C-alpha cells in the first residue's frame, strides 16, 4: 500500500499500489490544458483509453483549455473534441477555458468575437443542462436551470462521497478583463467584454454561495471547486500582468471556506505546471484579501506538454477525505 503524506487536508499518495477504497469512496480523473496542440490531439485518444482502463475511476473532470491559444477556434474543432469527450466510459464534467473563447479574438485563432465563440462552446458541450458528458452520463445541478442565470449552463454542481463538487466558469486572460483584439479593441467590443465579465462574475459568486449552502445543508465532509484559471499565476505576477479579474472570486472563496472550516480543494489548470499549495492560508495579498482560510488546498494540474492525469480519491470515512497521485499515460 502506498504511504500517505498529509498536506493541508489532502493525503498525497507516494508509492505504487493504491490503498483499499471504502465502500462510499469515489475516484475522479482530473485533466486540463489538453489536448494542447497537434501532438496532444493525436495522443488524446490514448489518454482517454488509459483513464477508461482504470476500474476505480467513476468520473472525469476536465478543467478547460481543449486547445492551445494560437490554433483555430472553429466549430469543427469543438465537434472533434466533443466526440473525444463522448468516448470516455464514465461521466465527464467540463468547465471552459480561455483558449476556447476568450482568446479566440487572436488572428491565429480565427479572429472571432469571443462571445460568439462562447455561445458555440455552450452549444457544443452543454446541450443538455443537468447532464454530464461521457458514455455514461450523470445528473448534475446546472445553473442554467436557475431563472436568474439561465445562460450559465456550464456552472455545475453534484454530490458524491459526502463531498460537494462545483464547476465554476472562471478563466485565464484575467477572467476576460484582458482586451479583445489588443489595442484594436473598439469601444463597442470593450462594452460587450465588460458586460460579459460582470454577468458571469455575478453568476459565479451566486454559484459559490449555492455550493457552500448545499454543503452545509447536506452536512458535507468537504467541498471541491473546479475552474480553469490559475488565479495566482506566477508568470502574470512576475511580469506585472493584472490578476484583478479574480479578486471578488478569491474573496468569496476565502469567506465561504473560512466559515465552512472543513477541507476545501481548489482544482485549477491554466499555468500548466503541477503545483500544490495553500493560497489562502494567510489571506491573499495578490488579491487584497485578508481573510485567512488555511483549510483551502489548491492543486494546479500538469498540462500542455505532458500527457498525464490526476487520480483524485475521495473517501469520507478517512481521516483526510482527499488523496491524489499523478499518473503518466
């Protein structure tokens, strides 16, 4: 059996044989930033096959970026990836990344209006709000069924193993505050972009509230939040690029997690380098957040260059509800 290293409420599996799973436990395969370019697109069916071959996996979670930022954002490509998603044997929950809509204004990506591509993403990957993708679908709660936020079919919530999971549409490019078309952005485009940001931010904050309300009402042991953006992106910090588009999200997570007190796991992609940390242990100076939430552990999954996935085990009967290991295809 693998020894377990405890890290901020998460048990990290260190050796080769998986521990025996409790009856109510579940294993989730977490991936992100894949397929990222031509090579990974060719290799993606093998990654799907490797995850399908793991008998312990009961659900797949994709953290967004189904392409790199310089390749075309065509509807044909979306259809190709949707077909690959449908080849997963288990239910698949997908949260969009910036490369499939926000950054599609780039000439190399097709010069699209990002909001038009967001509509295309929703049409391709969320045709049945309240149902996951994959061969064996699963019921999820979709924000698209809420009267106030019907557009946001991609915000999803489900419960398993006394844990509440939520997929929340938070993306890189400063959460869509980065100008479309760079310096060529028109006043009308800026107005449209800022309106998109405001409405999605309001929906995301409501979805965070709903997630923790559900966790309290169901006496959940833990919460998992899944999104594409690395809200503490080291490259952006090192190069003076703004991250203020995430301030309100970080503050709300800190407040809600601090009140919840039980383990909270934040899953992110975007920056491509595997990382485990506790970004709210002392608040978050990057986002002017002083609320401390040491019960929040963050995992940034490896992506873009390496075909690997994260095997996440949720066991509510264990002393620590989460254990994970990186799995190379």
